[in-house]
């Protein structure tokens, strides 16, 4: 049994990802079998910035549906553009494939914001809420 909640009706869906703001969290859930290229990453960050009003949020990114992510997309998600929408990121992984993608991201791209792999959305929320407030 999964702990996923239904996506709220105000969610915004790009070609590869469903995005919405839920209280202190920016949530992203990659669509099943998503193959994310640079253009998709740019679009996801643009939509995220609109949803957050330019205010960095605690981000929960559900990688469980993700099939692949290009090196260029990973670099964008780890760069300064991502800092516009997130101040810390919890990556929810489930399968060995999504764990590998998450580890690739952390190992090769070294995101600027605190970032951690989590096994569930609940674990992601708890970790993010344990972080000190932004100065």
C-alpha cells in the first residue's frame, strides 16, 4: 500500500510532472515512465516558480514514476535556477531505478540546497520539517 495522497484539483501538470503547493511544501510527482529532458526541467522550474510566487519552499519531489532524467536536466535541477523555488529538497524514491537516479543526482550534481533521499512522503515531510528555519 502506498502513502500517496490524491493530487489536489489545483495541481498544474507539465508534460512530465504534476506540481502543486501544499502549505509549506512544493510538491512534484513525476508522471509514470517520465523521461525528463532539459526542456522539461526548464518548464517544471518555471511552473514551480509561478506556483510559489518566487518564494523558495521546502520541496518534496516524488521520483517513483520517473524513468530517466538527462544529465542536462539534473544539472538544471541542482543549479541556481532551482534555488528560486526550493530551499531544501526531499527526493522520494521507491524502486532500485529511482534510488539510482536519486543517487546519481546527489553524487554527480551536488545540489546547493540540503537534499536527501526518502522512502516515503511522510519521511520526506518529517525530515524537511526538522530543518532549521531559513535565516
